[in-house]
């Protein structure tokens, strides 16, 4: 049995005589893994302010499980997520579902994973500045994930999601995360992160680029 705990704090500050902008991105990760199953939980908070006007106040929590019981490089997955995002006009969004995943490349230093599944979503959103909508939908969730490392010093991670509604043709969620970490110690690294989100139903998107420190511990 192996355990993992991690904390990442990244952000950016820009201040002049006439303007100021702040962006903070904090994330906590916990995980437990054995040969045939792994379970992980994550929580993230993004806060942004520009010229004393709120731009981001975004929360995201997730619980994720993988089951490795059949073929090599293949697994089943299940997840539950909760999101609330000021920048994306999401009051509350719950997603739960399951699917399958396959490691097209499965090496210690290089991994490329393709995943697909079905999610059930319950959303409370603003489709305009004044119109609030509560609705339910099923989504197909397609994910691409890449992990690469060089001598355990430089680590690159990339994840892309496309979640199309099966009920509404013009309803989709697009998300991409790219991160590059430079390990200073086994437990400490410098990290830059780029995140893109788009919600077609609310006609909103955000782009986040932050840098900071990541702490991790395996035991």
C-alpha cells in the first residue's frame, strides 16, 4: 500500500501606481494506491482580483478511483466532482460517472493515456448576467493525459478534457491543464501551470497562468 499527499500554491501579482492584479491558485491532493486499485481526492481554489474587482472565486473538489483488474495497461475508473466558479458563471455543478482508460504508452518516465466514459451532471448556472438555469444532462467525457519526466528533475504533465452533452448539441465543456515542474528536492519543486476552461452553455471561458511551489510526500 502506498500513500501520497501534495500541496501546490501558485499565483501572480502585478501592481503599478494605477493598477493592481492578483491571481492565486491553491491545490491539495491526497491518494492511496495498491496493486489493483487506487483512490485519490483533490481540492482547488482559484482567487483573482483586478483593480479591486473580483475576477475569480472558483472551487473544485473531486474523488477519483481506478480499478486494475483485467488486461495490462487497461483500467476502469469512477469519479465524483463538485465545482463552483465565479469566472465561468457556475453556481453549483455536480458530476458523477464511470468509464474505461488505456495506457497507449506505459513506461516509468513516459505515459500517454486515453480515457472515455459517461457522466451524469446536475448544474446550476447563469446563462446570462440575469438568467439563472438549473438543468440535468448526461455527458460523454473524453480525456487525454500525458506524463513525461527527465531524470526525476523535470516533470511535464498535460491533461485535456472534452465533455459533450448527450442531450443538447450546443452544450460542451472544454478544459486543458499543462504543468512543468523543476524538482529542487525530492519533496519540493518549482512549478508553472497553464489552465484553460470553456463552458459553452454560459458562453464563458478563463485562461490561468501561474507559477509557484509544490510540496509532495510519498509514504
